[in-house]
């Protein structure tokens, strides 16, 4: 049909048709209108169909055909993707089967190895060779002692020079005191295997202090066992003296109501359920009744030792991301019950350390854990509610605490084990210990639920029982052993400040750090301070020798830092044999031979020069044998570049945190000299200042006092007190002195390295007058950040000038702070550690 014919046919009127005999029924509105619930927007593809097919519109028909081709192309692409996905799915399934078979083979190998060990230990041969093994062990200990003695003999020439200097400056009494202190330095820590937390003999009258605005709400779920509940509450009454709390006893419909059985106990809220809810629902209901900022879930058979609650709370102050914190659980007979928990790949769990000595170092440092027992668990109340509380899929009990800890991590928070919070747990009082009966039968069933829920996460965990010492710190990026000459005492010497702050930077980089003093010393409060910061402190009697520890555990470490050449040289060979994968780092603190060489030149002493030469040979030999050497200044780096060019040397200097609040010039008075007097250069500096500088100051600054502060001072320094000089000695906090005195002095006549007394003073905005040896390698310019003078009269005049000139004081104060920020900040230390760690591979998690 032509277009004209089509038009005429289309316009031709339709023939009239007779009306139907029966009118059509009225149609409901829904026939003509879309449902309001449907999308009223026009659909482009439907419009194309109407225009192109129904109405024959050519352009719409062509668009429809193009759209159809596009859809077909997309369908083809989707089919290709489907085929590829199926192929990948088969590949992943094959890989999973291979992995599972590998895991099963490893588990089988572990079990076979354990069986062989058991067979060997039970054999007649093993029993008969017992005496031979004992003799061999004693021979090994004798060899160690012999090597240690030989090392001490080799160090004798170098140490004689130091002894002569102490004898000259401080006298024979001080030398004898030093020798006696060195020989008796090892302090034995008390054993943890002592009974504790016994039940009270009977229920009696008791008042538990309660706060109207509690910081902590303690939820104590109970079902009978009222004497245990009373013992628990009595311990809480003691803790309430230091922490505002409320105690809610959740009676789970016991035959005898807790409020009735404990009628003599006041200050406690007794809440009784109308029906038995089980442990999980009982705890959840208790949480809804609480008012405190924190919730402490505490079993009624758990007894908190003194200070445990405050120790748990300290973790939330120290760790911004803390989500849950648990305690060290101990049996009443003194054996360890749990030091945090490990959850293995199959969902099974270990109470880490069970049956061990709770005083052992491996159980006594703050660390993250897979879970901590709900017998004593602290969380913020709002966070617990946001997590949905304990998951009731685990009702009536068991695995709900592990699941909660996994939810804490899923929410971006962390779970911490706090060993300083000790709790005696009478395990099994509530539910027994037989897994085949009572509520205990749910333990195995709920373990399966836990595995199914968290199997994706558990895939990164090790196989059951494999390398638990590594698994307890699974998240560690690197494991570092730090060996120092003696216990870190940051309130007494600059070297300890530097080492302790370097350890903190390591931890911020994800490292797990173990620390040990060469003399295996245990000294408080320093051990507890390190543990509270997450450092495992090894000590006597749990560690019998550092060489033995490296033999047993050397392969656990990625980096071993040996401080000072005379310590490092004892352990290099042992570390090479038993920790071949570890990067060995020598931390010089300062170049000892360089310091002694300068003293020999100052004194004109041939004996000191001979000692310095012996020291040089030993220290340089040690540097050559190490992988990396840390020095504290670029000057020492340049010295070693000349003398030991093959050595890899990194500048790892002092670390300080500049203060923002600096008291003004007018509010200050007095002069301060700070030094640890176990270090001979500080004794010499104090004597020089008192005998040669102070007489000039008395005329230049009459009435102004210089305070000599520091630990381990010999009697000769204490006798210096007089007009214008006050001997203060050891102070537990140096910061108040830096804020009240007008300036600090560093009159060192010899030394090496970087001077912590200058860094520390400047970090508080306190200007310094110093000698040339004091400022070496510290990026300081005379007149810009510091005043420098060496002659006694010139030194005194520089002090007097700075003491009177407020404008100069303000300029040096600001410049000193800027110097600390630029060269001695944690960020600068991190760069040095990154350079060091780049030389060792990152440890991967094992199977």
C-alpha cells in the first residue's frame, strides 16, 4: 500500500454498528489506573515497544532494535562472567580442599610427634639415660659460666681505667660500693605459687559502699553458692574504697533467694528473676539495670585481689581503642588458671598458662588476647549495648565471652589481658567441670557455633597447640629482644630514658618487645612499669641465663638489640647459632672508647690511654660482627665511617616530647644540674662546676643557688653543699625542677654521644649553658639555641648573662624547643627504626 492509500484508508469513517443488546458492565477504577504502590515513572523500553511495534513508528523501531542488540551483548558478557565465576569457584574449591588436606596432614604430624615424645619419655631408655642427660646439662651450664668468666677477663683492661677514674674522683669507698652493688644487683621476684583468695568462714554482716553516680556497675550473676557470693562481695567492698561503683547481684531464681541468704549485706542491689534465665540472659538483664559508665561482669565465685579493679580501668585510660579488658585468673592454691585466651583455627580455645606460675614473666605483661574469660570482664556500658550484649544463641552458657570479644574486634576495638588485675576464681563452683553433664554439656555444642560464626576470621589462626608463644602475640609485626646492662631506671639516668622511649616507638610500630637486663635483675617499680606498657620483662629465677633463653627461644625473634659493646660481645655467637634469622643490632649509647680516649687526653694519663685502646679494639670488633650499629649522633656516625667503613650505622638518638606550657622567666629562680652519678663524666662535671665555676658565680649572682640533682651520688659530691650550692640527690620527678629553675647547666669536660640532660631541659623550654663536649652532635649553635663556654670564668659569665637577660632567655627557650622537635622527636626515632627494620624481613604467620 502506498502512503497515500494508507492515509485515505486511515481517514475513512467507520461504519456504524448497532448497540449491543446488553450494555457492558462498568469496570472498576483499578482497570484504568496503576496501583499507587507501583512505580509511576514512564518505562523507556515499553514506550519503544508501543511506538515501534504497535504503532509502527520507524525511528522507534530502529531504536528498539539497537536496544535489543545492546541487551544481547550484555547478556553475552554476563554469560562469559558466569562461566569465569564458575571456573574460579571450582579453582577455589580445589585450593580449599588442598589447604584442608595440608592442615589435616600438619595436625596429624603434630599428633604423631606428640605420641613419639610420649613414647620416648615413657621408655626404659629415657629413664636409664636420665643421669647422663643431667650430667650433660650441668656440663652445658659449666661451659656457659666458663665463657662468661672468659668474657669478664677480656674486659678487665678496659674496666680498670674506669675503676681508676672512680677511685680518683670519688674515693675507695665509692669504688667498693659500686663493686658490691654490681655483685648483688640480682633481686629475686617472689614466686606466685602461694594460696590466696580463700572463702570466708561464714556469712556475716557486711556493708558494700555504693555510689549514686557509679563509674562501674558490677554485675554478679548467682544461682545459690551464697558463701562464695559473700566472699566475692567482701572483696568488692574493699575495691569500692577507690572506685565509685554499684553492685547488682543477679539472682537467677535460686531455691533460696540471694537477698534472703545474704540479708546482712547492705549497699548491694539484689535483683531476682521470675524464672531461671541461664547465665547469658541473666547477665544481659543485669546490664539493662546498670547505671555506671562501665560494666564489670564478675562471677560470684571470683574474688578480686586488692587494686584489681583500678588496674582494669587503667587500660581504658592508656589504650584509646580498648573495647574489653580481662584479668589474670588464679586458682585458690596459687596456680595460674588463665592469662588471656587463645582461640585456635578449629574454634577450640586454650586458657593460656593454665597450671603455671602466675609470677612467670610470660604471663605478666599487658597484651591483646583473643578473648578474656567472662568470669571477670570490663567493658563500657554503651559499647556493650551497641554490640547487642552477650549473644543469646549461646544460651544458657559457654562461649558467649569468646564471641563477645570477637565482636569487639569486629567493631574496630581491642581486647586486652591485664595481669596487674589478679582475680582468684573458684572454677567450676557454679556449673561444675564435667563437660558431659549439667550446663557444662553446652560447652562443646557452643564451641561449634562459635566456629561456624567466626570461621573466616579463625582461618588466620594457627592449628591447635602449634607455637602458642607466638600465637599469644599473633598481631605482632615483629618480635624484638632488648638486652641491656641493667634494669631500666628512667627516673635516674638518660640512657634508660632513651631505651624506654625507643621501646615505646617500637610498640607503636606493632612490635612485641621482650626486655632483659644482663644481670637478670628484678627491681620494682621499674619491672611493673615496663609490664604495664606491654613489655615482657625476663628476670631471675624464671630466666636462668640470657644465653639459655636465646638457645630456647631465639627463633622467635626478628630483631635482637644488644646494648653496649661489653654486653653484646657475650651473646653474639649464641645469637648467630640459635637465632640465625634475627637482625643483630648493637646499641652503643655512646662510643665508649671515644669517651675514654678523650678522658685520657684531658687527664694526660697513659694508663687511661691504654684502657681506651683496649676498649677500642673490643668495641670495634663488636661493631664489625653485628648487622647494624646504632649511634646517637651524626658525629659518631662520621667517626665510624672512618674507622669501621664496612659497618652499617644508623643514628638512633634521644627521644623527647616538647612541652607546650612553659612558665615565664619572672616566675623562675635557681640553677639546676642533672646527672646520673654512676656515669663518671657526670661526677667529674659536678666537681668541676663546684670547685671552679661556683666561686665565680658567688660574686656574679649573689644569693642564687645551684641545685645538684641525680641518683647514685658518691659522698664526695654530697660534701660539696655550701654557699650557693645545694645537693638534692635523687628526685622521683624531675619535671617540677625544670619548671621552677631559670636555667640548666651541663659543665661536662669529656664524653661522647648526645647529652640527655640538655635535651630534657630544652624539652621543657629551659635554656642551657654548656661546654663544647656537652653539645657535640646536637645540632646546637652558640648564641642561637644555647650558650657555650669552656673556661670556668667564661662559663660563670654566660650563666650570669642568661640569668639576667629575659629577652635572651625567651629566645633560647623557643629555639631549644624547636631543636627538640626537629631532631629528637618520636618521629625522628621512628625513621631510624624503619631504616633498621628494613634490613630484616617481616615475619609471616605460621600454619
